């Protein structure tokens, strides 16, 4: 416990952080921007450890109101066909749809036909956590200041089967499910060609977003991104949670129950579109049991540990080639400290890992109900939006697939994106 909830901040990056220059020509660095914009972290002293901060999230049902309209997209990936829902932030409306989360309705046919613009408003693409959606309280806390500012366009990519959406091919998503984000970014670039794009991910969505950014490399269409409470090393997190009664019976069981509910909500689709045993899936109690029963047979992994190793974003951080701020709490009981990419962050000047000594998983509750993580998300967007990277890229940076690490005396090279799951990205 820090003194009355005052959390310590630590920034980890490469010895020479990537150089940035603002519109006035002033030179700075990504590390300096992060230090200047990430505010001090004063949390509720009554929630004095990661367990209390994390568990309190489940009691915080209310949050700032954000209104959405939904558009359903069809993935353009040959292997992973199917539909997914994207919720766009809109002005408050009296319209509602009982099948969707609160304050969410569908675009009308006329509105869908008229989507598109040549404006240069910044566009934020958000990815939520496991089984979540655009309605999540932690997500709305993070984007509300940007919504109120009125200068940002924001959309949330809902994972398949989440937030009232239905799967259409028997496929949900996994921690490497970057294809729907890729489809969405391509559509945004075509429909709003002048908008600078930014990324924001939470928990599992942060892991997916980091994987996507790494896969795109220097071709990534995002100008910058923030990832919050990413689990980074999924195998380390799973083993850490299984090693304690609290981790196993509270966190893994709660996450497993959420996934079982997702399965129940898509029972008809699973039975229609897949060969999976719904009976087996309905008996899932823990997160790793779901991954064993669903992720392994669906994606071809022999064990859940093989899936965790392959889908983790810890190595992907090495291949990120846009400014990226990662926010994690050291006392997070889910995205555990031993899995955080401290060493990897020291090898990549494009990434800054900011850790707080308190905060839990997607917690960071302040004394009077606020959430600290929304403050750096809001504050850092402005200097990053106005800055351009001035570092010259080396030859190995020209494509993500060729990004490698070696030494002067080595005859071999380590490629962080040499994935074991054979998936064509495009």
C-alpha cells in the first residue's frame, strides 16, 4: 500500500526514445511526451491493493453515458469469414434497441448509405476486453473526455458474439484475432481517407491491438496507440492465476463463466455452423477450460498453453513501429507483473511502458468515483495527434515481416513475428 493511495509511476523504454516533432517544429521524444502528459496517480486509499481495485470494477455498474449507433461488417479475410459489429459514438438519441446494450441502436439505411466524409477529424478505434463491448464502464470512462471535447470521432470494434452481436460462421475470436480490426481499418481508410487514425485497447483487446500493430509494421495506418491492462504474456498469466486459490476460483472462474454465457447466447449458431460439442462448452467453468474446449480445436492448437504462447503480444511489442503507450498496474492480479514486457520495452524506441504501483486490472479507481486511466488516454492524444515521427527507419524496418534482432557477432536473427499459427494476414 502506497501512502494514502498515491501510486508510483515508472516509465520503461529504449535508451533513446523515438524522436517526435510538433507542428511548430519543436523537437521532443515519445518518452518526454509520456512523462509530460501522464498525470500523477492518486487512487482511493480504501482500495489499497490490486484485488480490491479489480473486484470493485464488478460493483461499478454506472458510468458516464455514451451513445452509439451500430453497423455490422463482413470480414474480408478468406479464412475467417463472418460478421462483426462496430459501434460508432453518436449524439444522444431517444432511440433504443432491446437486443443491444443500453444507449445503442442501429444506423438507419439512409444513415448507412451516407457514411463517408473527406473531413480530417481524428478517429479513435477502440478494442474492449474479454467478452465485453462498447458498453463497458471502464471503456466509457476512458473515452468520455474525448467525446465531450467534440473534436474526435470514435468507434468500438466489438469482438464476434459480444455486446449483443451474433456469430455467423461458428467463429468467435481469440487473442490473435486481428483480422476484424484489419477489415475495419481498411474500411475507415477508404471511407474517411483524410482522418488520422489512432488505436486504444483494453485487456484482451490491448493484446489483440498490439498484435495487429506489430503485424502491420511500418505500414500500420494508426498514427499512435494506447494499450491498457494488456495481459502481454498469456501463459505466464494463466500459470500465475492457477497457482493460487483466489486466482483460480475467483478470476479464472469468473472469466470462464463469462465465456460460458457467451456460448449460451450463441447456442443456435454454434450448433448450426460448427462441429463443436455444445454440451462440452456448456460445462466450462474456468478460462483455460474454455480455451481447451474451443480455442484449441477451432484454431488447431494442441494445448491451451500452445495457444497462449502463440497469441501473446509480448514479442509483438518488439515489432511495433508507431508511437505506443502501454499502461499497466504492477499489482494487477490478471495481467500479472511477471508477464509485463519490461525487457522488450527497453529494446523498442517506439514503445513506452508506464507502470503504476497500484490500480489492479482495469481499475484505477479514484476517491470520488473517477477512473485514473482515462486521464492519460485523453491527455496523450493531443501531443501525439500533433506530432510526427522524425527518426529515420533502418532497412530492417521496411516491413514488419523482416523486423529482426541480432548482434554484431551473431550469424542468426530473431524475428518477433515468426508466428507458429500459419495465417495469411491479408
